[in-house]
C-alpha cells in the first residue's frame, strides 16, 4: 500500500483457516488485520452447503465480513446460487466463481453464467481507496498456561499485543461458554504480554472457546479482536516429556495402524506405498509394500492408499487405491498380499472390532458400512444426509461406532441395538474444533480424536469423558492424523501440508485405570 496506494490486493487462501495457518503457513487473518492484503478469498470449493457455511462463518466472524470474498466452485447452477445467497447473508463483500472456463467456454457465457449474472442485481461495492498499511492493530490468538488446562486447577489466558498500541486499549477475554468476561493486564516490564487473572473451572467443563477484545480508549466503538480459539479441558494430566520423532518422513501419511507384533503400518497417500516400521522407526525388510491383490487374485499396484486397520489375527486391511472400490489384505508377518474384496462403493477409511467385523466409510458421502470376512461389506444404517464422513473407529466390542463428520466438525456416534446389524444414531461426542481429523480406538476402549488443524489429540473414555489431551510442544505436533497404540507407546502419523513428516511417538500407553481410581 505504501508503494502503490491505489492497488487493491486480495489473496486466495485455504478455506479452513486453522489448517491454512498451522499446516500451510497461511495466517490469512493476520495478513488482513495488519493491512498486508485488502481482501481474503477463501477457496470454499465444496458441494456441501453446510460445510460451505461453517467454513465461511469462521472467516467472517474473525475479521470484518466486508473484507471476505467467498470462493465458489460452480458444480451446478442450483448449488452455486444457494452458496452465493449464503455468502450474502453472512455479509461478505461478494463471491468469486471458479473458474473462468467453467462459465465462459470459448469466452462466451454459458447457461450458468447467465443465471449468475441475473443474480447480481447490484453493483460491486466501491473499494476503500483511503486505507493505509498497518492500520489494523492486532492481537495474537489467546494462549493458555499451562498449555492444556486440567479440571479443578487454575489456569491463565495470555495474549501478545503490538507494543505501539498496548497503552491505547483496554483488553478482556470474551467467552462463548457461560463464563464472565475477564480483564487482561500487561505484565510488569512486558507491555506487549497481557495476562488474565487465574481461571478456575468445574468438573463439568470439557471445552472452552474464547477470544480477546480490545477497546480503544480514544474510540470505544472501534474495537479490535483476536480469532476465536478452542480450549480443551482435560480431566487428568498427561506428560509430553518423552515425545519424539521416529523414522524417515513419509509423504501423505494420513492413517496408521499397529499389527499384533507391535509394528506400525502407514499407507503413504503421495508415495503410493505402505511403509511398515518397528517401534523405533526402522523399516522392516518387506517395507515398503507397493502392490496388493484384487478379488481375482490379480496383482494391483498400490495407488492413493487411504484407511488401514488390523483385523483379528495376522491380517492387515487397507482401503482406497485411487478410484477403485477395493479392500486389500496383507499378512502382517511378512507383508504378502492376500485376495482382496471388491466393494460396491469407493471406500475412505476402515476400522475393525476385536471380533474382526469391519467398518468402512464411503468417500464423499454420509454413509458407512460393515460386515465380516471376505463377503461384500454392504450393511449400513440410514445415511447421514448433508454430512461428509471421513475417519471411522469402533469400540473393541463392536457396540459403538464413531465417525468424523467434516461438515459439522464433530464426531457422530452410533450404538448397536442388538447382536444383528442394527445401529441407531446417538448424540454426538462432546468435541469441538475438529474440522479435519481422525478417530481411533485402542484395545482398552479409549477413543483418540486427532485435531489435525489445531495440533493436538483428545482422548476420551468409553463413557465419552475428555480425559487427556496429547499436545507435545518439543517436538511440535503438526497435523496429527491416525493414532496407533502398542505396548511400546502411542504413535501418530502427521501431515504437514505438502511437507512429508515422520511418525511421532507421543509417549507410553495410557494406564487409564490407574488414573481413574
């Protein structure tokens, strides 16, 4: 702006702000607040209108909605028109349709372009040519000390503020939860660090959400805000002192599973391989695995492998393989492929109960299926309409199914009604700030929920109580995905944007019974 003050600069950014900030180095809200850009264009390219609204709302609530332009992929006129209307109702500056060729083949407007043009019945807002660089004072996101609050113990909220404006504002912590606003005061000798009074919580609180609000002393109506942050409140302490990285970086390590020997199996989405490591990160002699077998006993080159689980016995199950609806099997002892199973749908993730029953999510839908053996896995409860299910897990006894819903950023739950195939939807798990993530269970029934965009793993008891939060800072946990638990420890795969990352050993297995006495 100082060099060319009459230039309006926008940035197309990751649609999920936390994912963009923590994994792709896109702190887009900070860019806008500091005046580095004039508009943000989140690339909200989805056919899921609920997901579209939820992702766009995060941006519009955190910064001035008049500085947000909704990026829309016109998958059809009806969807595009609905999403334009959603963006309008959220007060955004407008919508940008991706892409030019989709609307103007041969540089001429098609039917969708004509319909969209008819919708824009008012002229675009005139840009503000008078703004100057750096006019927006900004808070950092609130942080807590200790990093993971524990129930019934006091903790503090602190924030960093630009020193140049710290004397010109009054700041306080605002909560979405039923807590009273708390004033923040600068630390003696550190005018840019502001700290809250000690905060004490009841045993009933598992999640908090807050932001910092600064009121200018000279212009009270002109406030500044931080982004909202989710704060998990654990029931017990967890020590992260023994966390360490093991093995070499793996490209696109979304999921992870442990076999009966304590070895770690990691399908590599980008590498098109399955890596098998011991507990120290050393590859086994038959790793990597590059080919499986289809239902006709024909060799199949592994391509875009996704979910993985250990079935009862010596069998590892991998689903995915690009657009082929295939469930592949391998011997855990030596990695040799076994005959696979053709599925009537494109799978995304897979889980197994202790009895060997398999549970599989269908990619791009709200469906999941289950079944035994090599027969087609086709049993399914009623689909969750307007939901996009991703990762799936099941309790060891096969009575409770968990599935991450990207649309609503939560974990859906189903309970088995009887010994047959009937499941009923029950209330969602009490989890927040999930967005993109994974669910896994261990043999004791603990449920591990990976908050990939926020960099921690929440651990729930079989009763749905948030018991631990796994959040190592040295080394920093980045993009945790799947979780595998062996006698040698708790392990997680990591995805760092387009950067390959190694597996992290978080620490020894959790002895929940010891803590829960």
